[in-house]
């Protein structure tokens, strides 16, 4: 009975989204003491170790040189996006950072226009405009960020920059996902950032506190697990059914924020969230679902 429940796509997505929000809470609680760059470096190293073990266990063939160069470029973009998002988490309330992360889905059509030459419909433009108005409204209420107003708005800027770069990552995935499986993509998603951050691992950012190592390992395991669970769920059910559940990340973030950081989201956050989530789903129903069906990848736009 339990095994049947855990195999249900809806429950898998709920579990994955909760784990993803847990990552955000861990980063927010750990980064100020452990150091942001140390956290990022070790998170991707542990993620790479897990991804490499799965890759070898499944006996996947290593991609050719052209594909490796492509994944290296994508991995660098993803690394910068992750650093910016984690920085935003240290400056904003969890719910606010989550809402800003949602805007990556709104940016995908415009990035696809530049990178792939895809047309952007008037409907998509209008939906995106509504979403960004909602995002602006959501962060207009002040919130409970750290570092004063300057620190808060640095967090907002970092969050939107992260979302834009993650939209680039999502569009780049379209170029390879139809030719490569999720296991191979997950390997490079973790290994390239780990290699880029290797100077930090060897002490460039100062000595690591060994007491933080279990948290870093947990972040790596959770990061890979979220990817695996989302891919598993989307292989078993239609994207139209599962995608709306992904936006329960806002509920998870609000709960974690209240319990662990005494963050009470203002009413502006919830009103803005309605506009953003509605816009994201509107964009997804237009063309994002079709793309993910073709690539057999999750529709998730959460940059973990």
C-alpha cells in the first residue's frame, strides 16, 4: 500500500517540491555562517558524486566532445544562477525568493526567441507582463529581508538575475534533452559547477568547518533527489496535471519561513503570487508543456 502511494506521480511531485523548499531553508539557515561560496562548492561536489555513481551504475555512454563543450557552457550558466539564487535566499524571506524564482518560466519564451529563434505570441507577451506586474507587487510590501533595505533590494536583483539565467538553462536543455537522457544531463548539471568551484574546495575561500559537512552532503543529496523525483513523476503523468502542484512550493516556503525564521508573508506576497502562478501556467499551456513532452523532462522551473 505504501509502495503504491509513493509511486503515485502526484505524491512524488509533492515530495519533491517539499524537498526543494527544504533546500532553500537549509541554504538560508546555513550560508551566513558557513559562507555562500563554500556552501555552493560542496553542494555541487556531493551532487556530482551521487550523479556520477548513478551514471556509472546505469552504464551510460559518455557524450562526445561537442556535447561535453555544450554541457560545460550550460553548467557555468547554471552555477552563476545558483549562486545568485542562494544569495537572494540570504537577503529575502523564503516566500519572496520562491516567487521571484517562479518568474524563470515567464522569461523562457523570450530567451527562446533569442537563442532558438522561436516566435513570441502577443498572448505570451501579455501573460508575461501580468506576471511581472505580480512579481513587482509581491516584493513591494517590504518583507523580512536581512541587511536593511539595501540588502533586501540586492536580494531582489539577484533573484531576478538568477531567474533570467535559469531560463537560459531551460532553453539550452531543449537543444540536448531530445538526444540525451536525464541521467547524463544530471551528471553534467552537478559535475561542471563542482569543477568550476574546485578552487574553493581547495581552500581559496578559507578552511571549511567540518561541522558543516553533513549539511553540505544533505544539500547535494536533496538537490539530486529533487531532479530524479521530478523526472520520475513526469514520466508517469501528463505535465498539465502535475505542473500546478509545483507552485505549492510557495506554501512550503511560507511554512518553513514561519517555523524556522519567523517570516510572516504579507498580503502583497499572496496577491502577487496569484498573478505570477496564473501567468506561469498560461505560458506553460501555450508551449512549455509540448516542449517537455518531447524532451521527457519535468516542467519544473525551480533552480535547485
